[in-house]
């Protein structure tokens, strides 16, 4: 049987790429998507809607402009056109790059979130092309040995779990791809900053704040191993730490050694070492660990000096409202009647949720769960104080839904599905809801009147202009917003709602913040002031705009940073204070400080010591004249661009023998079409001549998957009890369709079905069950399945810790002219325990087959952990319905069954440093389980009842920064009436 279709295994690297390609896979079909490509000599820009075409020339100019720079800097010439895929599959912008097996960049065209100025406000397509093409150039640049292996294997080899030798070939063809994420992102951020003349994250106030706070709080600085093993997993910023640490270290190296030395390290050349860490020592004469320690010492000294500078004037005192920081916090709203603060929270160990915070006691009350929370701004939130209702957005990493929830009862209701609306604000004057809609790269101000089931367009801003963080005055007459331009300049503006409703979108500038973001400005309850925050002085402080005097003034002097102010009274404000554990709600005075000092930036130190980085600034993309190039626009064929990507030797197992052969891959850069051909031969003489040749074909196109085998082999049959190679021939065709899909870092909510036709010939064993002899050598199957799940996990979790999953499968075999139907259902339910990252799961399964009990095709079979000593499938195989640790594989059988398992997953033990940068262990975790099964419930004489008790200890291992493996140890004992206790030990290494 074929496993349900999933995209190619994502083996680490740029975390958003798989989810975005997967989302496209679900939303479109070949018939509906009219793919077009715009091509230059260097670029193939693919898009799927004519409505996207307005942006195509601009993106092409940005790409060509960036490539010209990276071509010179890296001495890089791509081996063909780089494919850029323009998407509008999410309400916030993003991007990613990959170079194996082909050079590929994806771009989400929506505006970026502006929360905390993590991303600066300059024109996003130019910025993304500078950043993503830097990834392509730095990873794809080859030299001597790399070129030899690319020629030998006819391309760059994609690492496939099914053929683990491909991991070695992949490294040999593309060694710089196998560097840690901090190296990739740090170098790209550094380049993006100086390509923009200093407007980038290497000069980010947020980055300075993070490390300044770490020094103030004496926080632990991760070393090279600890950053990837723990730092990117348990912190509330999760993967963002790769950007933070990487950018600071790269900048430190640039400051100490200058541009020439930095480029000797970053750029692959004939004289360079293949592995990034060895090249560092080759260039600088010291180990990467030593340099990292030097940077930490320098960073601590540098930030102490910044703290001393800030403390020259009194730091604004504050009173914490809660006992601990709360991770990421949305915009919040104060309820003076109940003395409560309403906000959305996202912090490690807890599922994202909406909460009411008691200002007097700091106690938290959960109002309701939040699906699809954003890492930093959590969600868009608005509050109706009269109706005691919160409005919020879900699915913040895709197309947002608009919801309403009662703060007292927690009852919620969906208002508009796929609304794509955020930055919500409630108008108390007429009970309308206002917001900003992101669609096709543009920002539209919308109004949603009661009962909030449809939105009305007010004004759509031209590309290059955006507004965000809107707020409505208590009388509903004014709308305040932050406004940004393509140049990166930002202003606080006001508009009159009456004029907006009449079609007049003119605005007045209240204050020009230069290149700093005016964040979360909102009206005081009397409408006289606007309170917000900005890094205008280099540190995020609270600012107050006085309408009566038309003046902006600062009202805090922060050591770390204050954000998202909420006016409480004439003399008090609530604000969010940044700490190393996230944002802490605090109460602070509403008064001007004596003075506010500025801080020093690492980026400024770089340019002071090495002004040559000023020469990295590139001209605007308008210098690229597309008319002077040979360009074409034409329909894009998925199959026509599915081309040979590699050919390489493989090893397979066939029964108990070794086979040698070749594998050939054809890939499409969009990863929506792929073909692989495998041929191998078993040379051993005791294998019958008819079984020595092994052939395999796998083809995937959109939702379709086709597979054919002739004496199919499997590498992992060489290592352990589970055998998947089969004598004979087979062919299977599968179609899978997602009915709903909502995937994020904290949850998975989806439903899908699949249909499958399969035929087998020359059978010795059943296709699914290796130890069961086939009663006939031919079999035909028609299978169907339906899957639905609602699963959630908090930040820092290894896997889903709460929710449910339901599966229903119908397997119908035609054996010797007789139809044998089987029905099976699975249901899993999990709940969080009081211990962080510990959960309890109840897993159940039941099945019924119609047919003679003596016919093996009419039976279900169970037994064993199912893991091979070396494997590539799920490492926690004991959870699957056909597993039953403690007895032999396929030992238990029956035409019907019921099965129940109780599993307790203990919290993981994370290691800050267990190993070296090239190979280390990230975590260990123990799961305990007990299950029972009854088969042949309708026959007292044939009935079997078996129970077991066991556990599995897993260790996550990382090789070359990107290749994840899991080493597992398992034990289980099984008891059955009238049989002795049976035991099973399991040891397994899961690759990729």
C-alpha cells in the first residue's frame, strides 16, 4: 500500500519553505492554477494569478540588481536560471531559498509585520531579493571538489531518507549548504544591511535590546552547540535566535577583521575548506569556538557600556503586574470596571490563548484558545467594552479568519472565514469594527459593521505605502495609524472617519519618526492623547502625542524597552517591558523623564573601523532596464520543467541480500512534480535469476502519486526485523485531497481524504504483512481513507501535546475473484499535564473484515515495535495501529479487533552541549505506554486477548547542522492467557 502523499521530507534549513509549498499544494489544482513565468537570462519568475502580474517587473529588477552584486562579491555564476515563486498564500510576507536539487526562492508578497521593529520598514521586495539571493549565492557557490562531484552525479544530490547514502553525495556536491542556520541567516542579514546602506537588521534596535537585556539580567549566552540544540527551541523567540546570534557574530567578525577576511570565510573558492568551520580556522587562525567565546566577552563589555550610558539619567521605575514574563503579548485593552487587562499570550509550555489579567493580583484567567498564533505579535485584537467582546484573528500564518469571543463565558464564533483582516480597532461610537486587509501585496482599510459578517472597502493604498497599528478615537471621529513608505521612512498620521467614509483618504502627519517605527499608538480614554512606543532614541520608549499642543514627547527612560502602552489614568500607564523571558506587563508613571541617552550600535562600530562596507551599497532597482534584456512571458508547464537533477549509485536490501544499483531523480523547482527511477541487481548466486533484478518508479504530480515495483528492494531491509522488499510486481495510483488545512508552529487543524488503486502479482507474502504467506499470488485493491485532526502544541514542544486525531479507512481487496472488504477506524485524544511538555494520550483503534478467517487477505495483523536497527520511518512506531511491542511482528491476527493504548510522554531533557558542532545531541525523551488488544471478538475459540507494558527512550541527533536523526531504545513485555511472558528489546537509528 502507498502511504498518503506528503511533500518531500524537509530535512532542516529554512523553516517556512515546506509549509508554504504544502499550502499551495492544498489550495490549487492544475485545472484552476494558470501558472505563468516571466523570464530574463538569469531569472524564471513563476506566478499563478494575473492579479499578481503588476509586481512582476519590479521583482525582476530587484532580483537582477541583487544578483549583479552577489555575482561580483561571491564570484558566483549560477548554472542556470534561478526560479523565484511569487505567492499570496499568507497575510504576512516571508521568503526562503533552497539550492538542492535546484536553485529556488519563494516570496510571499504580503506586507511584513511591524511588531517590535524586528523587520524594518523599507521596500520589501528589494529587501527580500537582497537577502534570499545572498542565500543562493553563498550556498550554491562551488569550487574544485564540489564541481567534480556535481559532474559525476549529473547535478546536486537531494538527501533522501529512503537512500541514506545520498546524504554523503549531497554534502560532496554542496558542502556550504550543510552549515548551521545561524551562519546562513547571520551572513544574509549582514549583507542585506550594507546592500541597503545600513538600513537592515545588522543595525537593528531590537537586536541591540535583546543582547543588552541578556547582559543586564546576566542571562546565559549559548555556545555554538547550545544555540542550535536548545536556544532555538525553548526560548519564546524560538527560531529567531538563529538570526539574532548569527547576525551579531558575523558583525563582530567583520568589525575585528574587515571585509576581505570576512569574504575569505564566507565565499567558497578553490583554496577554501569545504566545511564552513574548517574554513574559519583556515582564514583566522583560531577555532570557531574560540572566536565565539571572544564575541561573547566583547558583547558583554559592549552592552555594559550601553547600560552605563542609559543609567546616567534616572531609569523609569515600574511595578510588575504579573509574577513572570508572558512570552509574546498582543496589543492589550484595559477594562476599568473589572480592573482587567485583556490580551493574547504565547509563551513556552502553554498553548497560545486569550487571557484576562487581574491588575491588582496579577492572576491570569484563560478566556479561550488561539489557533495559529504569531510568534511575536500573537494576533490582532480589538475590544468592545460595552458588549464585553473581543475580536481576534486566527491562522495568522496563512489567510486569517475573524472571530468574536465573550470575555465572560469564553464562547466564540466565526465571523468571516478567510477574511485576511488584522490590525483591528473597535469604534465605540457606532459599534463598527475596522481593520486592515492584506491581499495581493496591498493594504486595504476596511470597515465591518454589525453583525460583522462582511467587510466594506474604505481605501486601498498603492504598493509601496502601508499603514498599520490603527486606533480609533473614543468619539469615532479620528483614526490614527502608522504609515510607512518604500524608502523606509515612517510617520504617525491621523485621518477623519467621516472623510474616509465619503471617499477622501487624505491624512495629516502628526509626527515624522524618520526610519523608526511608531508602534501601537492608541487613544487615551478622553481622546486628548495618543500613546505609543518607538526606538527613536535607539531604545524603545513610550511616547505621548498631545493633540492640544500638537507635540510629541517621551514619557519613559527604559533600560531594555517598553512597548504597547495602555493608558489607565492621568498619572499611570500599563506597558510591556522586554525581558529575556518575554514581555512583562508593568505599571509605570505617565510623566516625562529628565533626559534620555542614546546607545551605541555594533553596526556603527563596524562601519567606523571598516568604511569599505559603505561600498557594498547597491543602486536602486530602477537602474535595471528590463527592456534591454531578452525577456519572455509564457505559460509555465510543471512537467516541462521537471528535469534530471542527479544520478547516483545506491545500495538496497532484498530479503536478506544486498543489491547494488543506480537512482535517477527528476525534479521541478516548485516541488509539485518529481520522478525517480531506481534499478539494482542482487549479485548473490543463491537468489533465483527471476528475482535478481529490482526496479522502482515513483512519480508525484500535484495530488497524484504513482508507484511501480518489480522485485522491489529497500535499503533498510539490511538492518533489522522489518522487511519491506517483496518478490513480484506491483503498481499503485493514489489521489489525495485536503478539505481543510491550517498549519502553524503551534497547531495543525486539517481534514483530507485519499483514494487508491493497487495491483500485485507474483506475491509470496502479503503486501502489508511480511510474515504472512499469500494464499494467492495476485491481488487487487481499492482503498479509501479519511483523516481529520485538531492538534496543538505550546512553544518549546517537540510534538503536539493536546488535541485529537480521527482516521477512517476502507481497504477492499479482490482475491481470486472474491471481494474482501475491511473497515478500520483510529481515534487519538491527548491532554496536557501540569508538568510542562508532558502529556497523556489515549489511542484507540478498531477494525472489521468480511471474509473467511483462514484467508490471510481477510485478516488484520499486529506485533512488534516495527523499528529496524537503522530506519527512516516514524521513530515512535509503537503508536501505529499495527504495532504491538512485546510480541513478534504479525504475531496477532484476526478478522476483527479492538485496541486501546494509554501513553504518557514525559518532558524532554534538553542538552546545552552534548557533542561538537558537527555532531551533537539535542534532547532525550522517555515515553511510557500500555496497550491491550482483542481480536476475533465474534469467536470464543479463536479470540485472543493480549496486553503489554513498555517504554521508549529517544535521543535526537544532528549531523552537519541540518541532518536530523533519532536514536531509540525500547522495551516491552506482553502477557497473554496460557502463554509465558514475552519480551522485546528495540534499538533503532532513524535517519533524517
